[in-house]
C-alpha cells in the first residue's frame, strides 16, 4: 500500500491516528521506533534545527531537504508542514509537487501572510480568505496522487471565525483541517471546528486540552499529533548534560540518561549495512 493511501486510511478510519513530530532523520527513526502511526514535521522544529526562529527565514529547499531525510528514515506516512507555501498560489503549486515527489503523504498549508510568524510570537496577519482558499485550490490541483492529503490551516484565533475560514478551505478541496493552539481551548471548540469543516482535524495534543479522552480524540480527529516535544526534550536534555560536562571535575554521572552505543547502532541501522558490506566485500 502506498504511504498516501495508508495516511488517508488512517485519517478517515474513525479512530484518530497517533503522530509525533520529527525535524531530521534521527528523530523520525525514534518516532517510528516508539510505534506512532504517522510522522509529522513542523516549521518551528526544522527552523530551530538550523538555528533560526520560526519566521520563515529558512527556504523551501531547506525544508524539502529535511522532508526527504525524514521520509527516508520513516516506515510510516509523513505529513510535512509547508508553511505558507513560500509565496502565492503559483508557488504553492510547485511546493506541493516537490514535497509529493519527495515522498511525503500529505502537507499542511497555512493562511498567514508571508513571511509568517510562529503563533507563539503574538497576533498574526492573515490573508484575505478568498486568496487563502485560492492557495488551497492550487495545492489540490497540483497533487499528482489523488490520495495525497492537503490539510488547510488557519491561524485565526477566534473559534467562530476559524469555523468560517475552514468551511471555505474545505470547499476549496482541503481533506483535513488544523487550527493553532490559541484557537481551540476546549473539547467543545474542537467539536465546533469539526462540525463546521465536516473533515477530521489534525490535533496538537500538547497545545489543546490535556484532559481529552480517547473517545473525544477519535470523535474529532483524523491525526492526533505531539508537536514540539521531541525538539524540547532533546534541547533540555542536551543542555543539562553539556552543562554537567563543562562543569565536571573528573567524570561525574550525567543528569540525563544517554543511549548506550549498542542500542544506538541498532536504531541507526549499522547491522544491516555491516551485513551488506560482508556480502559485497567478504573477508
């Protein structure tokens, strides 16, 4: 089964698929190892991975290269964040085609003006709804595989206004929808968004309501994703261990556990390559 078909099957099964976000091939392998159904990428994480804030300072090509690495490292469908599509509707067409050809199973397209800003930085400027809908239509028409999923995102922070926008994006062809963590603050908000859109939601598990039940998640969601936790976990663990190493006198125990080299070599695939090397270059 193609990854696009698998993602569509998961998203529309009536039981929300589980997802976690990766920003490179290694984190993608860890997400798959943990047993998640889907790997997602995020502009916030990929931008941070090259040392930049999420203000669309990195290019489509840099995001695309990260997507290729994530896809190669994954054995489950990948959803890529393509920010604003890196320009107008014509740019969106090229962006969608490039990401589809890179092997991702779906993309997330937002309705901010360009350059965008991370919602955590404050109020964002949105495109006129008709222009944003045109970009969704461009994304839908650009895909070559009809199973490739287009997720329409609005950064509108008022639930009712977000409902109105999402209806328009679905009319333009969006398969799923997404809102920022500043918009939906309760299960009732999620229900309203799901009902208005008539499509499953991509849910940010950490940012919405921590008390959601499994039944509630399945009722509104197509994919329930943990968005920033991989990046923030890695950052804090590495930060604490680096401080301990810098301050060390002798070799004290590090504050955060580290993987043993054997399990890391297994994760990264040394055994398979060593077997191939022995096959092709016997001693």
